[in-house]
């Protein structure tokens, strides 16, 4: 099973990128292969219907088309989706075949704030529903992440750490069930 993970902010010290690393290692420990799109791979020129898809968008489309599931590790900007991630998804949504229809998606977010990026996830759910993707009902949120993530992206709070593992198990279970369908 191949799982794509996209996310993190564009800054070097991204808390979400740190969380992404922990999620990637946790998934690999459970068996599936993981491929990551982050950093410069998500620094894509703004969507322009008059321009051909940039090579980064083509690469992301190829990655998603060749994956059975997607994890999005998204910061929250002004209670919503950061522009670089929405732009990446918008580009891929214009390309065929669509990788999103029926694709299981796990949402994860980390924020120094008390909501842990939950409001960005609400926007993601609307976008993913529009694309026909299947978002797992329970996402991963890491509140107070500037104090609650170690250097490897592992939550220091045992309850949050356990919730990450529980969400990953539920996500891989859903992905396996969808992949097994004729
Ligand atoms: C433009 C902007 C808007 C932000 N709005 C929110 C917000 O609505 N909710 C929140 O929890 N954090 C907000 N933040 C704080 C981010 O959660 C914080 O900078 C976080 O560390 C960004 O993710 P990163 O560490 O992966 O870069 C905002 C940050 C920026 C730069």
C-alpha cells in the first residue's frame, strides 16, 4: 500500500512539517510505503488557467495518482487553509485522471493555538467533499504545538500522542477496506 503525505508550511521551522515526519515514520512502522510532498515541492506558481501545469503540479498529480491514500498535514492561517496547499490541490484538481475521487484522506494539523488547526480542517472537509475524496471523520489536531511537540514531531502530551496513533490505525483500516473493494 502506498500513502502520500503532503503538507507543512514553507518555513524551515514548520511545526506541521515536524508532525508530518512523525506521522510518516508511524505509518511506515505499520507497513505501508510513504511518499512525501513538502517544502519546495509545494512552492507552485499560482493557479492560472492560461498556463500549462507547472512541473511541481505534474509531480504532485503523479504522486497522488499512484497512491491509495493521502494525509494532509496543514497549518491553519486565519481560520482556514494556507494558500500554498490550496493552490497545490487546485492545480491537481484540474488534471486528469482525478486522483481525488474516492481517495481516503486523513487530516492533521498543528498550531500554537488552543484549537490545533481544527478550523482549517473544517475548510479542508468542504474542499475534499467537493473533490469526491473520503475524509476520515476524526482528524489529528495538535494544540499548543510550539510546546507540545518534541524535536521528532512526537506530541509530549500522552493523550495527544495516543490520539495520533489511534487516528492512523483508523485511517489505515479505512484505506485497506476501500482498497479491497472490487
Ligand atoms: C497568516 C497567518 C495566520 C494565522 N492564523 C492562525 C489561525 O487562524 N489559527 C491558528 O491556530 N494559528 C494561526 N496562525 C499561527 C500558525 O498556526 C503558526 O504560525 C504555525 O506555527 C504555522 O504552522 P507551521 O509551524 O507549520 O509553520 C497564523 C499564522 C499566520 C502566518
